[in-house]
């Protein structure tokens, strides 16, 4: 009986893990000049942008294995014709407002950032 319960717990845990992994999304984007997202400035370069599905998510910008910044965002699941960014100009340069990927838009208006060095 204990073996059956242990097996069921393992199967349920694996299903929860696979569901969570399936909900994670990532895309690549290249910034051709420095851009600020929340309070962090990202140098020009190509980034992997990762987030989980849901109306709000923490969005991580990484290069290789290094997480450069993690930012809360509003996620809107919708079809977009192209990958595009919306940015505003400020005294210190461009500020990222939104990224539109093929199947989702990430809105960064009014967010704070956490810098990572991993």
C-alpha cells in the first residue's frame, strides 16, 4: 500500500512539474542600442526573454547563462504579426514599454527591476 501511495505522489509531482514547464515561454530579441527596462539599463545585444504564462509574470532577460535583469510585466496572450518593441525617449535614453512577440505582448509600464548576476 505504501508503494502505491508513493508511486501516486511521484506521478502527481511529475505532472505538476511538466505543467509548470509547459507554461514557461521564451523568445529572443536584439536591442541595437542600450535600453532601460524599469530601473535597469540593458546594453545593446541579443537577449533571451523568459516568462511564465498568466496575466502577470516575472520576465527575465538573460545572455547565455547570465540573468541580466528580472522585471515584473503584464502579459497579454495575443497574435502579433511581427516581433516589435515600443519604447519611449527620456533624458537618459530609451525606456522599454512593451515587447510584442508572435503569441504574446509583455507590458513593462510602471514596473521595477531586480538585477541579477548569475
